[in-house]
C-alpha cells in the first residue's frame, strides 16, 4: 500500500533530481533514505561535477545514511529514488540491505533520454571471457592465501 508519506518522499527524490540537474552536479537523478518516517540522507547524481563515475544518487544517499547511522547496513530503512536503480546501485542497495525501494521513472524512461544501462545487464549474463572489458585471471593462489587468513581471523566483523 502506498501511503501519504511515500508520496511525499518520492516527490522529494524527484525534487532532488531536478536540483542536481539544475545545479550542474550531474544527471537528473535524486534519492533519499528514510528511517522511522524521517529522511536521514539525501543525494543527487554528481558524476560529472565530482569526476566520480560512482556518484549516482542512490550511492551518494546510501553513503551519507550509513555515515549518519554509524552502520554499514541500512536496517529498517527505505530508499526513495527518482529512477529505477542501475546495476551498480542495485548492487549497492543489496549490500546496504534496506527493507524496500520506491522508484519513480523506470529504466526504460532513463534509456529514452540517453541513460541506457542495459549493456551492463547484458554483461552480467556473459561468460567472463566474452565481456566487453577484458577480465584476466592472475595469481589466484597468492590471492587465496589472504582469503584463507580471513577465514581464520579472530575478531573479524562478518557482514
Ligand atoms: Zn546507479
């Protein structure tokens, strides 16, 4: 069920998408993180202004929210975003573990204005040797020694 609050928060995410765009921060995308009925963090796309390809609205908002909460998880949080998340943000959302995501525009709407992330979804399904970016496996055994140490590490913080 969509509540009055949900409508208010999604409107704020859309407002941020316009604010970011108008202030030359980046593309027209905004997001907020809500906990217990209150906005705890806001973000808009800042890719071009910060020279940060990962500065998508959702990632910006998630980073701020986690910093504020002093946690690497968004327990009981809800993300409202002006557009359906791209694969990177989708990954970030799953790692952050909010309880729900509300979005306004769809990824098809974004593709129509030149933000097509379909090529990334396509890459995920490909075999590693068939991907457009070259992925080369190197020194696996040496890398795995550190993994082994992690398994045996005392006082490690699992997540
Ligand atoms: Zn994204």
